[in-house]
C-alpha cells in the first residue's frame, strides 16, 4: 500500500486528517476524499495525528496500523478536578522502602514515557536502567569522588550548592546522592541532536508522572546528572553508546511514606499580552 490510504466507503469526507497534519501532506477539497501529496513518504514524521483524529477509522497509514492504535476509552478520561489533584499531589520522593522494582515494572514505566512529545516527533530519548545494588554502590562511590573534586577545584560553586554539608553527610553513611533508591533511570540522547536535552527532559517528566499510577515514587537526581555530563570517571562508568550523552536521571522506588496534603506554591508570575 502507499503510505496513506483512505477507505472511501466509510470516510465521511470531513477533512479532519488534512486539518491536523502538521506537515500538510494530506490534501483535501470539500466534497472529495483526502489523499497524500507528492513526497509524503519523506515529509511524514509518523506522529499519527491523521490516524488518531479520524472518527470512522477510515484512514490507513502504512507505518501506523490501525490495530495498533486502540481507541481512547472515554471512561478513563480525567476530570479537571482529578487532573489538578493528580498534578498537585506529585511529590519528589527521597525515602524509599527496601524493596526492589521489577524490570517488568520499569519496562512498563519507560513504555509509557515514550509517548512524550518530542521535536519533529524525533523520539530521540534512549534509556539506561541501573537496578543492580553493586552497580548503584559503584556509582555512589564515583559521585563521592565528584563531590570532593568539586570542593577542591570549584570551591565557590560547590559551596553555593552546599556540597561541604553533602560530603559530611556522605561520610556519616547517608546516601545523599541516590537516596537509597533501588533503581536509577538515565535518559540519553545523541550529541548531535539539538533537541536531545528537551526531548529527554520531557520524557522523564512523563515517566515521573506515570510512576504515580504504578504506586512508585521518583526524584530527579540533580547532583548525579550534573556529574554525568561533565565528570569523566562517571561518564566512563555509565558506558553509554558512542555518540550519546546523559540528558537527565531519575531515582525510582516504592515510597516509604504517604503524603496527606497538597502544599501551596508561589503564585504564578504571568505577563499578559
């Protein structure tokens, strides 16, 4: 089949597929049927808008089979009130139960995160999952070296980040770096992809929100991510594929405590035009 085909016997000729196509590769004239334009194969970004918007399932895309695009279940849609509580209730978890997270669960979490938006539908985020205790311990040790390096070589910056206190807590046996989380997920992207950082950041944001519905807690690993993109020993230890760079990291585990209220935040600073 060609890239895009329209089943004319069921198409209601509303032109929705043409209207939502971001690359404008579907032509439509009132009274006619949608059709792909010349060069559609090269221009299409495989976003699936055309398949998703068709109310009759009449549009067929060669790379997005209809049977792999399930219909939206209206009974699962969130109300405004549910959405607000869900988003307000998200907490950064720094206390985890001593319980492993199965790889099946982590796989499912990442499978959900892959639906995050990305520039030009590039879907450029790759994933590194560290869930072996000995490997997590090794990374913590390297991070301790990084903290000491920062205090020695960029003392002013390290002091502003309270790394002197961090080091003292580490030396007392506290895990300030990974907070005892049983898993660490690192998103990585191509060094030549200008959209890699934003794509990975958005994908990680999807991941941490999806974790809530799976009874998991997460926390952005800020110190770790800072070192992962600048400290050669840690970069070597991560062993990312050639040409890839770490763009963000999140700790994952089962929360030790349950939060009961929704603390307020600063009022939004809005400029209206």
